């Protein structure tokens, strides 16, 4: 999974399809992400000493990572991502639609440098 905290993603499936938000948390072991403003549910609270009024608390629940796509910064549209090695052996994450480099994944490694 190439989605990280603070990435901007668009929801591809579900009730919030088409909405965008910032990733708040990534749950790698469950292959899920929590996105700001997406998949909101209400938790009903009984009145207590800490909360004498009671009421409804709205919070975001996790959504499957396969249902979100990273936003390509050049086209501002959702895109699939891939991994490439640059000339010096640096591993980078690229957008499939535009070929734009999204982020560096690993430092230069001479083992993966392209031979001339």
C-alpha cells in the first residue's frame, strides 16, 4: 500500500464516492485508511458525569484502501500508482496517468542504477 498519512485521496466506491479528503491514519495490518470527513458514523453517548448532556458524537470510520485513489498533483484527478527506478537507482512512486513523480521511496542504490 502506497498511501500515507496526509495524502489527498478520492473515494472510488461506497456512499461517499467522488469525495476527497486527507488521510488521517493508515491501518496497514487491516489494509484500511481513515479519511477526513469520509465514512462518518454517529456514536450515541449516554449522559454521564463527564458528559452530563449526552448526545451524538460524529467520527470517521476506516475505509478499505482499495476504495480510495491518490490524487495526481499535475492533473488533479485520481490515478493509479507504480514504482520506477531512476538513472541513479533511486526508487520513486509515479502516477500512472501522467508519469509524474509523487515521492521518493528509497535512497539511490547502485545495484538498481541503469547501466550505460
